[in-house]
C-alpha cells in the first residue's frame, strides 16, 4: 500500500490527506501546531472553544469534516506538535528522501526524533506575511496582519484599542474584520494600490469570475462589517512610518503614486496604539528547496497538472505554488493528494483549480508590490531586525564591496543572518541588495529560502536519532 506523507495540516494539507485516504493510501499528516487547520482555520482548542467559533471562520463546517476524517481514519497517522526539521537524500527510501521529524512541545525537555521514508511526499507548508520595512516598524505594537488575525481568532486577544490596518491585497479585509471582532476600533484600512490598477487587475474577461462567485458572499460580509463599524477604506495610501517611545503611539499615512512612491505634502499623522501591516506573502520553501524542487522565476515551486514537482514522487500544493487563497489551496490539495496516491484527481477539483488559479492571477495583477516603496525608507530605517541592519548601512556596504553574490553580500552586511534566518526580511533584503549592487541579479545560486536546518534542534535530541523505530 502506498505511504503518503503530507507536511502541513492547513486547508491544502487536509485536502491532500483526505484525497490520498480516498485513494486507498496510508497517510502520515505532520504539522508543527497543536491543532489542525493551519493559519486560515486557526481556532481555540476544543476544550475552551466558544459557542460562536464557526462565526469567525469561512468554511468552518468544511474544516470540521476534513479534520474529523483525518483524525478518525485508522489509515491516517496525525503527528501534531511535530516539525519537519530537515530532508535528506536516501537510497533506501522509496521516494529517495528521508524526512526528519521532531515531535514535542517547543518548551519540552525532550523531543522524539523520527525519520520517515514515504513512497510519496506532499508539501503543503503554506506562507507567511511579507511586511515591507518602514521607519518605526520595529516598535512594539507593529504586527503583521497574520499575527493580529491569529491572536484574534486563536486567543481572542485584541492587539490594541485604536488600530490601523495597512498594506496591499484582499487579505486586509479579513484582518480588519477579525481585529474589529476582537473588540478593537479599526481607525482605517489603507491599500497601497490605486483604484485604477485594482480595476485593471480584476476586470479582464470578467465572465471568468463567475466560477468564483462564492467569493462575492465573502466580500459582502466584509463590506457589511466595514459599514456597521464605520471603518474607512482608502486606496493609494500606505503607512510610511510609526511613531512612539516604548510602543506605537501614532502612524504617518501618505498618499502614493502608481509605483508606491510617497507623494510629498500628503502625509498625515493618525493616533493609534497598534498597526497591522501585510503587503504580500512569502512562501515557506525550505523543505521544497531541500528536496531539490525547481523554483520558477517568481520563486514559487514549479508543478505539473498533477501538482508533481521536478522531483518524482514529491508534490507541492497550496501557497508554495502561488498565492491564491483557500479555494485554490483546497483544489490543489485534492489534486496533489490523489496523484500522490496514484489516482487521477476528481474532475471537480481540477475545474476548481482552474477557476481559482485565474482568481490568483488577478490578485497579483491588482495588488502586487511596486518598486517605489523603497522611497519611504530612511538611512536609519532597520531592514533586518535580528541583526539591526539599517537601510543606509546595507546600501553603502553593498556598494563598497561591489559584490554580485548573495552569500558574500549577506556576510558583509549581516542582513538575513539573524535568528529568523531571513524569514522576515529575506525577500526585502534581496531586492534592496540587487538595487544597490552593480548587476540586476545575483551571480551565485544562493537564496534566503535555503535553510538546510529548518527549525533549531537541541544537541541532545539530535544525539537520540535512531533510538525510536520508524512509525508504523
């Protein structure tokens, strides 16, 4: 019987696991969280869930059905609080890969180290917010949109009393709604792109949007929340600075031109004790890179019609193949999970993947990052928070060394070498270094997505490898 290992228990991973089970495979489902659902269906634990839990989530009934299936099927082994910390080549593994898993709470004294050797591997590792730096973004009270939403949905904690939400893309709408539902006052929401670009991105071949008409209901829900709570929504504007001594006390919002350059004289100061900012998403590619999967020019994993990567037996689904939202993730998961188990995907999943892939293309065209954002940086603006590297120092060091390789530039500037290993600043550092360097690209093959050790491991835990047998 085929053994399928699915990494990630968000929408794409759950859909993959269920599709593989439907195809008759044995499934391992691994996730680092204590609960299934991923970031999209982040929720209170069952033992302290509120009566209105479903009200805070879209498609929560679907989540419960997927969760109950994987937890209740004897052919599925669910490993929660389990992190895949590395992937190695292995001649003894049917897939050619050994997947190393560490199981145990992060504050535990000992983790269980397991080496899994599946017939097929499905990567559903998702993505996290990308926040562009601005003066003051390192102050307490500045949150990513995902962090604010996680606190609101997963802990019922509000990030502040007066909150500004800014950045780009449809994600700002659920972030503002979740923050408002937590009891905070959302002062305003600012989208960096102008109305003209947003309309141009969404309007081509409008009949193709009919397949995604379910999204209209979500939009109506967000609009009603904004109207009911009197939340202003402004386009062509951005949070370009945060101010405060020990925490955020106010933000500066400026109008932007079409390339996201601040327009002089349009700045206004808004009192706020928290700001939630999300400009895009960064795919979690460490495991895909470790497995040898090819990346496209857009730095997403390249897959075929079966969601199979350039590495036979390795499949990629969800946000690591492109940022497209929950519906595309579910469709890709169903296709990839079935293919990993050796079956053809259901026709409905293939159709939904096509519809929502078009939807994802429109999101990129309407809300993608523009290069003018660098003009809101100052020389002393922190770019890499872990190593406290400022924008001016980054540029002058890169220019002085005349380097064209990312490895040498990271070593000389120290940007991206901190404890987060470039997860927060990596894409931004790469763009800034390319702009400050002689060429228009790096001459080496190094990227900030290459992290052979994905999560830190204790030496004692590493020494225990081999003590426990492989899971059945």
